[in-house]
C-alpha cells in the first residue's frame, strides 16, 4: 500500500477516535481470539494503525496468569527473527492485559467495569470497542453485560459480533431485536470475514472501474455464475458443532451469499457504506426462496484411511442427515439477471482447497470456429488470489487450430512486493474507522434468511438424505449433471489447467 494511502487511513482512525480506544476481546482464551483477533490487532499495531492511546483487554472464563496469556495470544503471530518485529511485539504486549470472569454473573461485569476504568486511567476520551469472539449462545449475556456495566456514556462504543447470526429467519430476528434494544444499529458490526478478503473487496473495483466489464455484466452476455467453496478436510473432531449448523448455514447463507450480492448488485450511488449496503439488500430481495428441486446435497463417506462424516467421534447422532456438501441455485428476478442461474457450491472433504467466482459467458453467435469453449472470467479468492479470463487463441505456428489460454493477473507474481493483510485485520481497521461497508446490516441479514429458511426447514423437517461422496473427491457423482442442467458448459474444462501450484490447507 502506498505510504500516502496508509497515512490517510491512520488519520481517518485518529479523526474518528481522537487518538484513544480501549479494545475488549471477549473469548480471549478461545481459538478465534488466538488465531485471528490478537494476531490481527498486532498486525494493525506494528503498521501504525492503532491510535496512540490504545489499550487491549482480553476477557474470558479461563483463569490464566500473565505468562500463560502471552503465550496463548502470541503462538500464531509470525514474528521470525527480525529484532524490530520482536521490539514491536514487546511494545504491543505492554498495552495488552487479561482479566478473567463469567458472562452470566453481574458481579463479574461490575468487576470488569472497574478493571477497564483502572486500565484507562485519566484518559480524556473513553472510546471502547467490544469484540465478541464467542459462540452465539452467550451473545446476549455479553451484550447485556456490556450495555449495563461497560458502556462508555458520551463516547464512541462499537460491538463486533461473529456469525452465525441465528439459525433461521425467526431466531435471527429474535437475536436482532434483543441486541437492538441494547445498541444502536450504527454501533453494531456483524462481521463476516469473507467481506474482508482481498478479492471480495476487489469486486466493486473490477465491476465499476472498468468500462468493458460494465458492458457485459448482464443476462445478454453471461450464461451462468458459479461461486465455489472447497475444503480438502472433514470435520476432524468438530462434527458435534458442525452438525448443529451444516454446510448451508456454516458457509452458504453468509459467505457465499455475500459474494453473490456483490457480483449481482447494481452500481451504488457512491462508495458510502449505506449506499453499498442499500444495493446489496435490493438484489437480495429479488431472489426467491431456494427450492429443494434446485439443490444437490451430499455427505462424505470413508475413502481408505480417511474416515466418513458419521465416524466423527464428537457426533452424538450417528444417523445424521446433515449435509457436508451442497450445490444450490439462486434465481434473481430483475432486469439484469432474469434467467441467469447463480450456482453456489460448498463442501468439506473435497479434492482441493479453493474459493472462486466463475462467470461463464454465452456462446459466440455464429461462431466460425467449431467446438471452442466459452469465455470465462474467474476470480480466485483463495488460495493465491488471482483474476484471469479464459480466452480462445490461435495455436502458435502453422496450425489454425484454436486453443484455450488466459489473460492472467496472479497477485503473488504481479504484486510480489506487497503483503495482503488478513481479512480480520482489514475488518478490524474498518471498525476503528467507523466504516460499515464490509459488515452485514440488519435488513440485509433478514433478506438473506428469507432466501434460505424455507429450504433449511424442508431438509430438516422431511429428513432429506444427502448423496454420499468419497472423502477427497469432487463431490457427489451427480454434480456434473446438476450444473449442466443449469447451463454450465464444461467443454475444455478437462484439458485446461490454470497454471498455479496445488495448495492445500485450511480455508478460513
């Protein structure tokens, strides 16, 4: 990032917070806090994005001494042997402390309030950010405790809440009403970390800053859109948690639908947060509730030494019909997208790690060259961020045969001197800046649940059995026929290989 842009962001934070903020991380002993929240806060600190007068307090039920706390929150920070980074880490730890207490006990909240005041001392601006890195079962306890005892009257207060935001439309609305009684909408930041990923944030720039994309971004030129999320590992001992939500709630209702809304929305009147979120809500309201006839569900089974989903020791229901794979088709009924299927696919225990958007264009009218594949625009979200266009080209040399090639913008080659920040780092910076652009608004959440709730209730009410697929495969055998039914043409797909090394590992 250019130094002028960095200075602009730093000034933006200081202007918002007047150089002072206290950040309280609830669930500080948990996985999310140690893997994402604290490393992201340190990343912001070492790059100078935190206000000069910043204090960070970890809070959880676990009793820990200072050494245990430091060891826990630094184990996922990439420090290396650089003495300057080590020096920065020591300075960061000096502004960081830990306090243990319960979430459902008033005495603990009073104690925390006193501790915050003690840490803040005589600071003039008592602005506070509360990060709830906890499961939804304690959201309301924390929100109530914060509002009743730790809210800083007369100053800035912001609360960050992690997904899932309910399990269906009714529970989401109930949670929204309860939290809405405690905090104003502009104080609430519903975080979906996919909105902080570089390529997702790049979608608006690609669409609205390039004239050629603007001219072809509609049903006259685009045949179908696929949004794909693939993980190469199963639940790995987390089946008990996963079974409560399934792949549709865990990935599709939030991550993939957010991506879909950015692909499909109309041009906002400005880059203002509310203008962007207005357009996302508008396009979501044009999507009819998903139907079972437009769905393919799967559940992975054993393949060699790789166990099946039902073999997960943490599962209490060994006959569960919980899908670990789903392909769902959304239809947008508006002038731009009528008739274009949006195919969302997500699954665990598949053949590779990949998240991408694949926009397939229509066949060339009156094509002179027979059996040429369709053009595709592919946005690789992870791993290895990239934008590439699949094009047909004359075979070099004396032959007039066509071959498929690509116009390739691979980030790690083109921007080798730049480090792409973690999604959480980008989003926490947005919270500090008071920018809601990449966070979920209450009416947006409502519109999303209206799309997914009917099919979720039908799957669970009718106990729909998913198709079996082997661990490490592409998904159910029926997948190719399913996407073909909605117009996707795989011509050339088997021959074409995007030139990137195979990468496996956790997709977050």
